[in-house]
């Protein structure tokens, strides 16, 4: 039960970081960390720079599956997401 609680706490923390505009820090999380278990769509939905529609369009443009988790991203997808989030057009 403790592992489940820790996983839940880490996921909530990652989403909160994203809502503060720190999406890049969550996307750069190590593959083995609990933060990397978060769905990419949840991070982009709460991002103040993107939101639901723009985030989902970006995921589609980059070929990211709708239910992909952070640890499932390729390095190119991860870099592209970080670039867009840090340098909005």
C-alpha cells in the first residue's frame, strides 16, 4: 500500500508542477521515477501555456499516442514537447 500511496503522491506532484508551468522538469524525469508514470495528456491539459485543445493537437502532430506516459516518449518527442512548452509561438 505504501508504494501505491507514493506513486499517487508523485503523480499529483507532477501534475501540480505542470500547472505551474514547469512541464519541462516533469518531462525530464528519469524513466524509473514515479513522475514518469504520468500521462502526457494530463501534463499538457493543465499547462497554462497550452491547455487541452492545443496540447492534444501538439501530441497528434508529434505522433504521441493519446494515452502515452512520460516514460514512453522518445527523446525526439520529449525534446519537441519541451521546446514548444518553453518557447511558445
